[in-house]
C-alpha cells in the first residue's frame, strides 16, 4: 500500500502546475541543462527541513530515499 511521505504532503501547498507556469512565464529554465527549477526548489526545501549545512549533506540525505523521487517529480541530485 502506498502512502504519501511527509515531504510530499508539505509540497501540496505548492502546486506543481502553478510553479511550472511561473517558470515558463519567467523563462527560468532557458539555459538549464539538467538541474531544473523544480529540482532546485525540492532540494532547497529539503535542506531547510533537514537543517543541512553543506551540499554534501543535502546530496547524501536527499538521495538516501531514491524510491520517493518519482513521486516528488524529481531525480537524484549531484554536486
């Protein structure tokens, strides 16, 4: 049985279609090659919740739950 993660529940306050619309209007992903605005937003929210103090800590902590990345609409992050 699948249940939403607490992180996914938190993201319900930020609807993906609204976020994507703003990104398109501002052309924010124009020169992005791999790390899109949504991926960055997810990483920043995770860093705040986890009180991460370094990029390595964000990368290690976030990537430890790879099975949930699909449901968050993102993928593994790399430094």
